[in-house]
């Protein structure tokens, strides 16, 4: 629970998220390490909003993926059993609904990750976190057009660089007042 361990965990987690764009299993490990690192950094900076916002972001991401899967599976099997062979229209409608659900939850996820990264930028003085959060949000909105995925990739690269560049800042401590002169 030190600054260095939090920084290391979050750095490796963010790096695994970048690499996880090509190897999806690593993204899951990256998210876990990122959350553990952000928990330590939140304790170091005495700001629980860093961890809580990141946790909410991950929860929204999981809900989005599960909801989309449920919609797709139910519409696929519903269309299969109703029509006997599955209809193209039913599958297309299911895919569109699933994409809309994922899109909404992905934007919510990006909003909360941005909040976490903004709080971390304010506490650590590392402005790259703020830039990464903004790019993450813009990228989530632009996932409708493929360029959004590139922005998200760049955002996680910036976040990784920001984590590796962090330096410990001393928290202002109240020193005891010297006694008044006699």
C-alpha cells in the first residue's frame, strides 16, 4: 500500500490494457492490476474518488458486455424458435440493440474513467492523465466511427506513460507550531 506499489501496479495494468488490444485476455489482467494500483494511489493521495470512479467504470463495462450478450442470445434464440430457422431481420434488430446497449454503457464507462484520471491528475500533478481521460471519452463517443477505437488506444498509451512518469508528491503535513518565545 505504498505509492511505488500503486504506481507499479497501475503502470503495468495500463500497459496490459494497451497490449490487450491485440491479446484480449491481457485486458482482463490489466483491468485488475489497474484497479489494485488505483486503490493504492487513492489511499496515498487520500482521495477515494480515484478508486471509486475507476471501479464504477469497470462495473459499467461489465454490465454493458453482459447486457449485450443477453440481448443477442435472447433475440437469436427467440427468432430461431419463433420462425423455426431464425430470421435475418430478427438477428439484425438484435445486433443493433446490442450495439446500442454496449455504446451507452461504454460511454458511461469512459465518463467514470475520465473522472478517475482527472482526480489523479489533480492530486499527482501529472497532466497527461487529464489528456488521457479526455481522449478516452472522445474515443468512446466516436466508436460509432472506427476512429474512436484508435483514440481509445492512444488514450491508454498516454495513461501508461503518465503512470510510469509519476513522481511521489509530498502531501502537505501540519507541523507542530513552535512554542511562543518567552
